[in-house]
């Protein structure tokens, strides 16, 4: 391929033209996703090309930046998503997820069940994608609600809050990983600060808020229940083993950050911790360990373990394409100068960079209904604002984008309909519970992010 095709396109467009390009490009993505129901991958691709041409890039080079961004994004994040999917699938198929859920519920008094469900969702949500977590936990929530004879919402909202907070704030979920890469944030630091934000956020938007929602929507769990289970007769891993697989990548990444912040990263121990705490290495170690602890050690044949891992990759193909296209769109923003223009406008405003990042993500989330698209697009727009900020504030900006990306799930979000159907609610009831919880979670997370920005 010639150097001409590899070169990033440049433009001589003025600021007004670049602003128009950004508005039309983002509007095109929104219209294609919301009105024409075009897949986000295709919508992002079309929007990026349209924005590049309007910004003054020759049409023969309109997709150069897009291709470069797509490739670099998949290279940096795609493997992590694939490893996370493998770990999550092994956890579910081995019965490890069931073991964690059952153990926590067995040791919890009925009056503390909302807090227990939030904790279970928080733990399970670390390696699992949001939709997988919902499918896994909803049957458990329904069983627990019927046993305790309490409204379904009282236990369902805490579980959903735990899953949603992890989805928006904590790597290795795709959104946070993309924002970390776009803003050049420290992953371990973002993970640590994300946990600090997520814990109180889940408590407020989950168990505490659910008390009131259960009065507004006092529905009971449906009579016909399907419990999340592994294959009949298969041995389950012990609780400690399942928990180890879930928490190991988090611990390894936090240890690497600790070595860096404590100043011994260059020592032999520090270098070892830094190596195993690299996201790719941490997830690879955990995946290989999971193959044994959640597979062969339980009597599952190697061929079957390999098949289980293989089955985890198909469902994430769409996620990888969307994430890659989002990276391409982000790179187009950067190379055309559109991102710098928008960021310059935000920088000249009286808004805090963290608040600006949250607002951009909120607007895109409301318009497109996709937390991932909101995170990807907002990260590209506000990336120039992160330049010159302390490392801690760059990490907090990642969290601000993630918090904004989960704001107000409504009728253009697949998650809205997933929750509605599983809980057997009307559209109005879903707005009073799920949609409102997402708004509260987003705002509360932003509040804690802003508070942390005052002390770190």
C-alpha cells in the first residue's frame, strides 16, 4: 500500500466548516441508528466518511483515518474483550456464577436481600457483559423475590444497578476500555477510582432507591421461572475458586498501579507486578487459570473446554465491530481537526472538563440509545481536553464519560426492552423504575467523580 494511502488526511477547512462537519456527522449517526434502524457499525462508518468529506478531506481519502482508527482500536481493545468474554462464559457454563449467587443468598437475612443482590451483581458484573449478567441474574432475582414475598422491583433494581454501574465505569467492559485508550488514561488508576465511585453509586441507586420504586411499582415475580444453571450432574467450582477467577484480573491490575504510585515500579518486584498487571497479561493469566479451575479440574474434557471458549467469541463479533467503528470515527474526529475545535469550545466555556465530558456522553446516549456508542463518540470529542490534566483527572474524565453513557435508557435502547420483558412491566412502569434508576445512577456517579476531583 502506498504511503499516500497510509497518510492521515489533512484539511484546510476553517472552524465553521469543521463545526458543521461534526454536527452533520454525529446527526447522521443518530438518524441512521434511531430512524432507519441501521446497525451501529454501518452508521458509524457512514457518519465518519460523511464528516471527513464535509470537513474538506478529499473523498478518495475519506476513510483513511477511519481505517487507521478501526485497526488500532481493535488491536488495543479487541483482545481484551475476547478474553473477558471467554472468562465470563467459563464462569457461567461451569456453574461458578451460580455458586457465587447461591452462597451469598444463603448467608443473607431476608431484610438484607436488596443489598445482597446488589453485591452479587457487582461481583458477577466484573467479567460479564451487561446483557449476559441480566440473563443470568433475573431468574435468581425472581426466585429470591418469591421466597421473600417482596415486590420484584425491591430486588431487581439493586441487581440492575450493580450490573449497569460496572458496565459504564469498570474495565474490562468495552466502554471504559475504549475511553481509557482514547484519553490515554492509566487503566489501573481508572479501575481503582472506578471502584471507589461505583460502590456508593450502586448503594444509592440500587437498594436505597429500590425502597421507593417498590411502592410505585409493586409487581410480583412471574410464576414461571427459569433458574440460571449449568449442565445437570456437572460439578460446580467452590465459591472461593469462582470468586478468585472473577477478582484476579482486578487484583493484578491494581497491584501494578500500586507499584507505580508507591515508587518501586523499577525494582524487580515492581517490574514483575507491572508485567502481570498489564491488562492483556492479567486477563490472559485469568483465562488460562479459568480453563483449569472452571474446566478440566471439574472433570470437563479438554475438547469441551475448548468448545466452550470458542462459543464465547461469536456473540462478541458485533461488539468488536461497533467498538472498532467507534475508534475509526474517533480517529476521523482527531485527524480532521473537528475534535480540537469542539474541545476548544468546551475549554473556553465555564464548564469543568469532567462535567463537559459527562454532558457530551449524556447527549449522545439519549440520542442513540447506545452506551457504547456514547462512550466511543464522547471520548473522541473530549480527548483534547485531557491533554495537560493530571493522571488522576484523566482517569476521572474516563469515569465521567462512562457515567454519562448510561443516562436515561429509554425506548431506543435494547436494554430498556430487555428489562421490560423480563420483569413483565408496562412501558410506563419501566420508565418509573429502570429508566429512572439509570438517571439517578449517572448523576450520583458524576457527583462522586466531582468530589474525588477535589481530593486527588
